[in-house]
């Protein structure tokens, strides 16, 4: 049986059966994959212009003098 033949419930059951070290490795990898998908979605949104409104807001804030350094200077 390959993972593509497994239901979500079967995958979850398999994960639950892992020892602590294996579970930690799977959790770390799933988190990394989630981050990769999020980064790809953000890149696609930026490339398509979906985030242009944010750049316009930043430009307006800059013109109005509302921008501050981050992190704030100590």
C-alpha cells in the first residue's frame, strides 16, 4: 500500500503509532512543507499583483511620515 492509497484517518493512525523521535521528525517535516506551500502562495500572490494594495499603503504611509523603524531603536 502506498500513501496515496491511504485515507487521512489511516495516515493519522500510522503517525500515532510512531515513537517519539519518529513523530518529531514527521512533525518537523510537515511544518516545513506547510511553510513551503505558504511561501509559494505568497510568491504567486505577489507576482499576480494581489498584494499591490499593501505596497500602495506603504507608499502612502511613507508620504505621510507614518513609518517607523522595526524593530524600534533601543
